[in-house]
C-alpha cells in the first residue's frame, strides 16, 4: 500500500506528526510512506527510515508570485503519478486539502469540527474526528493512524523511539564541553509574546554555570543571543546552522531550554531533556514526560482564539526554571 502524508509546515507540527510513523510502519511493514512538505523543512524528515520519499513543494512562493501556483500544481501532479492508495491531509488547511486532492482520489483528514478551516474537510472521503483543543500530538497521531486502522495510545507515544535523524557535523563539536553540561537555549519564536526575556535567559545561564549554547534563526534573534552572551560568561552564540546541524547539536546536548517553538520540540523528538516555556499558548501542545518538562505563566489560554498580546511569559520566575533544570541535569 502506498500512502502520501501532506504535512507542509510548521516545524513543531511536522515533528509532532512524525511520531506516528514508527507505529504505522510497525503495524503495516510493507507500507510505502511518502511525505509532502514545504522545501524549507525537508531536512527535518531526512534520514528517517520510515519515510520512503520526501516530496518538497514551495507553496509559500505563491505569496510572492501568484503565477507560481501553476508550477506548484504541475509538481504535485507529477508526484500523483506514484498512484497513491491513500492521501492523508494531516494539516487541515485549504492549501493542504487541495494539495491532497491533486495527489490522489482517496483522501483522509480531519472532520469539519476538528480543524480551523473546516471547509477543507469537504475534500476528504475519510474524516477523523478529534477535539480541536485536544493535545496537539494526539491530534496529529490520530489523523495519520486512524485512516490506516491503527491504534496509537498515549503510552506508546510516551515510550517512542527517537525519530529525528541527522548527518554528523564535526564542526559543531568544538562548541561542546567535556567538563560541563551542554545546554541549548532556543530564545526566539514566531510571536514576541511567546519569547521569554533575554534578561532572564542570561540569569538562567549565570544560575546554571554550565556550557550554554544559543541557537538563532533571524537577525533579531542573533542580536538577542549576542546580548545574552555579553551579559553571561557561560553563554556562547552558535553560528548560523541548518536544520541538520541543529538536530545534531540538540542530540549531543544534555538539556534544551526554550520557548514554545519548533527547535524546542526537536528535543522531544530526539528524547533529549527539555524545558518548554509557555505564555500565550497551551501546554497541551506537547507531551510532558520524566525528561520533557514545561513551565507556564499564570494566564488562561483560549485554544480557539490565542491572544498574541498576552505577554505573561515575562512574569515566569527564572529561579523556577533554574531549579527544574538542575533536577533534570543532576538528580
């Protein structure tokens, strides 16, 4: 049986969906799994033994050039020549639903009440119902597993094998310490209100007194990283690295501390200890485990209408994060 999974973005959502692969492949050993993804996220999927083919698209290019839609449709129709028995839209947006429609005739996806763009569900033949405010990982797993008549429960997810793979990058090893614990800081995110203050990140670095390595993606994040490094002798700014190198760095670290954003969720996918800092977003975007912890501000979050003006994350006491980190590192 050949299936195509359409999960275009974003980084955290792709990671949360990938956990299903090891279980659907175990239940269906002869299953061929192809994955359609925005080309900027291809490296997330690379090396995973449960994915047969990674099929990149560049739908984001359409925003800059409307004529690009024709080139992308041609590319998707070329992928359709693989003759998929089933296409699963694990995204639940109109653009992903139409992508699935061009790929095959039998399509599965979320039910109308289970997604933000409910109209997309009219393009599906098999509709998977799960509460919109349910745990994000549970949602991603169910929409992939249910159409294949595969049951993946919470305990299975808790006991997952690491599912992010990388090609080793010796150049990053020079930043790792043999004497101190290596801790990755993820200091950015897509909203300002999701960002823990750089001043408090610097205090965490000083409190832990370990080898702190700061990753960044934008110029603003780089400037904040340099500020933290200039205010803590324990922190260093990593050079610009790609997703493969980021996976490698996190896999070799002892702990990751970061905002609710894609690179932070890599730690969960690699079975590396982590602390995710939440402000205006719900903590049920992740699974809390013995090594993957969360800390949330006191604000109340409405799953159906997130408040980008909720800056309550700045009120989280850095001492609580330091204590939680010490327990993960030394207990």
